[in-house]
């Protein structure tokens, strides 16, 4: 079942449909693909001017702008994956019900479009690191790990939601609240120390919390004990593998149910 | 000859909702879109699948293409297969014609390199050269359909399935499509068509399958299946009447109120009940216009022509007797009329009476089949300008 992912045809499909998603996303816009720079620039504006200078939200957190930016970077890609992957099947009913393309290409193409956006965030993060910390070290290359975990955790949840939404579109009604509450419950713009000790164990089971802390570790060079996030990483991997397995089993029923 | 497709006891069940609730669980029942069908298609055959709307044609096509899975039974497709179900399915309106060609070609399993190398060929076939880089939302429906179909000319699959894609485009484009499909058939490709245009299918396909309510009713030569198809089709055409009470009024002078017919071994007897409201019935002719199922005129029969005079009775029944041998078709449509011979004022019924003259003796007479559909010129050779 999983061997199809390693065939040349599969990558060709992925390449063409990702390119399709990008073209559709920026169709009929004046600025075109340069809109990719807008989310990270807004992230910088919000974290520096609004949160740091105006609200002084991180007065006890050194390099708060970069701290908050790392949180927003992780949360941006996660929420992008959850939102767009879960809705991708419904947006492409014709492709699913009238062609024989591998169905998983559709949510995957959406997720890679988001990954390209996130890479722009990463480039800006490196620039900000150079500006605020005035250093640049080789450990930045390890950022690939939180990026991978970001993809795995967001894509798996998005995929599960898309599987449920085949039968119950109530999921789409709940989605804005899932994302909103999730953001409040994850230390995107605040430090994990603010979480009460008696419920802090939940924090170590949160995959996106692991992602954000990993980004902060490799960009800010702060010490974070990643071993404590082992449950979160295991949960993300289990959700990812079971999500793909379940999706591939449902594949032939998609065109009937959508 | 190797079988390209084998279908063995195929059943496909769908959920049909029977309530219109907005919340909680809706009542539903299961229906069989296809029920225990079996057939096989040899390599190189061109097969037409016909049937009324809702008979299961598209469902069968989707199962053969692999888009749907059977509920029961097996489907074996022994060669590579491509399907064109809908000319708008792969098209995204925000993308240009060029972009959509790449996407559509990809859904047929072609590589990007192959598609790009043949783009000129596709564009020429689709006749959209001037609009290639225009977003498709500015295309007409015909242009979109031509674009979508044109990509299939690159298909390398051994089996091609087409669902209702023969009817779009102008005559020139249809001829191009027809020529291309004939070439495919000559080159040994297996073709499977779903269409309601029997005339085109007759010239493309050497085998017909008739589907009704998910079951195969007939499978064989075009003539055999089409006669059977028309039996089914005609029974369900609402605008036609059998032995109905057709009312035809001419001013307030005269009316025809009941038409009945009787078929004997030799004759067709048609009876009309005439009611007169005004005894001044001079200069009136009453008769029948008789057409075949393709609406081509067979003959007109009138009282005047037959030297039959109307009596002075207020009500009377008149009969027209026509020898069955006169009709070389299976079904006729009868339109009664009333004509003022001086003023040429004329009324006829909108709804004709349908009469089945005879059961078919199935022959391989293609000429008979063409005349059945009002095709005056039998295309023995297709000429493309």
C-alpha cells in the first residue's frame, strides 16, 4: 500500500498538482506569488510592534520578538495544514469522482504549497536571528526536524478530519473553534512556564508544542529538554501513519460519499 | 481473442436518502444501481452502452475505470484504461488553457514531458490557439469541451471509455472527433461509449449493450439492441398517448373527441368520434397526419381524399382503414386534424397517438435501421473535408 509513494509517477503527480494549487491560490492577484511573503512579514509586525513593544507581552522573555515569531511560524503551518487538508477533498469533488488520480495527491499538494510558504517563514527567521542575536550557526540545519514534525502533526490531523468529514461535515463547523482553542492551549506567544504545573503534562503530549519548542531551540539556541516531548512525537507519528492507512482504505469510497 | 474487460456478476449498491431532514439521522434505503450483470469485451471491440437516464450507465463506466468499487462481483480489466467522464472535470476555470492541458494530460497518466512535446497537436485539434493563455473562465462551454477532449488524443491506454462526449462542438469538430475515434478503432483500441445519440453510435460501434434499471436487457448487434431500446423508451415517453382521449376543437363548429385504434393481421383501423356543434359543416375536412418515430411524414389520410362525407348527425364515428403493409416501420405517430378548405384554417393535436404496428423481425438490415431513425442518406463511407 505505501510502496506507491515511492514511484516516479507519484512524484510527477505531486509536482503537477502542487504547481496547480499554487497557480490557483494566486490566480488573478496583482502581486502574484509575492503574497507568500505577506504572512511572515505580518508575523514580524505582530510579534515586534504589537506583542513586544505595545503590549510588552514578553517583558521577562529575552528576544521575545523572535520567540513569538517562532511560535507563530509553527502555528501558521499547522493551522494551514489542518484547514486546507481537511477541506481539500470537498474542494476537488470533480477530480475525485471523475478521474483516477491517486486521491492522496490532493491533500498532499495542498500541504506542500503550505510548506513552501513556511520555508519563507524560516528564511525570515534566519534573518531575524542575524539581526537580533547577531549570530549564525550550523545547528540551524537541524530546523529540518521541527519542519518535518510540523508537517507530520498538521497533515495527520488534517487528513483525519477530511476522513471524518466524508460522512459528517459537522467537522467544518467545528474547525474554526478547534484551531482557535488549539492556539490558546499551545504556547504560541507565551512561555510554557505560564502553564499550571498540575496540567503541564498535557503540554508534553501536544505535537505542535513540540514543534514550536524545537524551532525555538534551534533558532534561539535556548536549552529545551526535547526528551520530554517524546509522547508528543510518538502521537504525531501514530496519527500520521494511521491517518494515511485509513485514507488509503477509504479511497475508493470517496467518490460515492462526497 | 483476448478479453480486454471481464465483468462477472457485478452488483453496485448505493444509499438513497428518503427524507429531507436538516439534522440528525436521515432515513435511507439501499438501491442497486447495477444488479448482477455479466459481460465481456474483446480487444479491439467498439461497444456502445445505451439506456434511459438512471439505468446505471455512468456507474458501470466508473466501475470499469476504477473510480468506484463493486459491491459484489468482479471486474477484470486486462489492459491499460483511460476514461473521459465529463469534459469539465479536470478543468479549473482560473487556470489558462495551457495549464489545464497539463493537468488533464496528467490525469490520463501522461508525463509532463510528453504533454509539452505534443502541446501544438492538442491545441490544433481543440482549435483554441488564440486563447491558449487565457483563463478558461473566459472560454465558451464548447471550447472547454473541445479542450478537454483534445487531451485524450495523446492517451496511450488500450481501452478508452467515453461518457456522453460525442455531442459537443460544431459539425467540423464532430467530424474530427469521429475520424479520430475511427482511427483508434482501426488501430485495435478497445472503445466503450455511453451516449444517447444512437445515430453516431451506429456508425462507431459494432456492438450495443442495453441497460435498464441496472440490468442488461440486450447485448448484441446494433439493430437487435436498438429495437429493444425503443420498446423501452417509447413506453415511457409522457407526451405520447396510446388509445387516449385526444380532444381537438375547431372553433365551435366541430370536435374530435376520442381516437381509438385496432390492429388486425392485415389492417390498422383508426376510429374518430366526431361531435358537431353547428350543423353548417361545409368546407371542412377531417383527417390524419401519419409520421414515423423520427417524425418524418409517411402520409396524410382525409375524408375528402377518400370521398367520405360527414352525415348530418350530431355525433358519429368515422373509421380510416389502412393496410399494415403500407407501413415499413414499427411505430407510427398519428395526428388528427381539422381543415377549413376555403380559409385554409387548420388545427391538429400537439400530442400524437402512438401506434405500434408490428413486432420486429430482427434482421441485419442496416438500411431499415437507418430509416427507422429518419436517416435518409445511409453513410456507407465517412468523408472528412
